């Protein structure tokens, strides 16, 4: 199953980076590398880069485990007002958003400055539900 439309219609600045990959755990190293590269490009410190890599890994792992087999995961990175925003989405056979009380979610929210998850009906073809995770990591303020 392949998505027919991106999960969000808002395309940000020309610096946004969007990846579409098979919803498979073998692709996690690619997504982690992209997250780290973007964070380095906008001058995040090493600790923040490491936190972001782990948070993106946890978010994508959560999405992949809920994805319909053979589907695509869509990931978008946006630099916005001193923070790096990550949005990921997959088509799922489950109708509910990921639990915010799980251990994995606690890890994610410890590493990121904010995080949210939600589900929305796939209105394009009526097949499954879009599961979204969004997280933000603020650029550290140097004093």
C-alpha cells in the first residue's frame, strides 16, 4: 500500500526536507543520519544532535511498528524559529494514536522539547488511518 497524498498539505520554506521510505526498521539509520546532518547544518551542539537522533529514532520506530506492511513512511524536517521540527506519518490499520503513557513515549518526550501524536482518517482512499508523530527540538541558547 502506498500513500496517495502527503499527510500534511503545508509545505514550509524551501529548506524543508522530506523523505519517503518504506516503513521498515532497516531504514532507521538513514533517518537518524538525516536528522543529525540537518541539526549540524543549523549549529545544534553535539548533545542536542544526539538527543534529536534518538528522539527521531523512537518516533520512527513507533510509526513503523504501527504501519501497514509494505506501506510508505513520510518524514519531514523543518527549521522553524530556532527549532528543528520533525513530522512523521504512516498508514496504519489501527485507528488510535500511539499511547503517550508508554516507556517509548516517555523516552521521546525526555529527548525532545515537545512531542505530539494523533490519528486521522485516510480520506483519499479510505484505507486505514494516518498515524502522525510530531516533535520539536529547540536550538540551544548559548550564554
